[in-house]
């Protein structure tokens, strides 16, 4: 039941924004970690995850220190 892998497009330095705009100072045979696709809109930052606030569900902490009375009862004092 092996699923086929999705073919990933190979990127090259010729597709990089920095190489296309003569901003690249590296002489590598493969794309580097700073590769950014060259798009008509220009250089765009990589997409980031969105931060979503969760609705507060708890009215009480999940864990708390025992009260003085609970500690006394626990230790027989």
C-alpha cells in the first residue's frame, strides 16, 4: 500500500531572484539556502504560519499547588 510520491519541481540558480537580478555572489552548482523564486511581483518573503489565538476554555489552571489545608492533610500534620 505504498503511495506514490508527488513530483517536486527541481529548482535551479537560473530561477532564483538573486541570480536573475545579478545580486548573487555565489558560484555554486546547485541552489543555496537563500533561494527565492523570481516572480513578476519581485522579491517576496517566504510564507509564514499564521498565529491563531485559541478561545479560553478553562476557568481554572490545569495544575496548581495544593493549599495549606491539603498539604497538612496529606502529610498528617
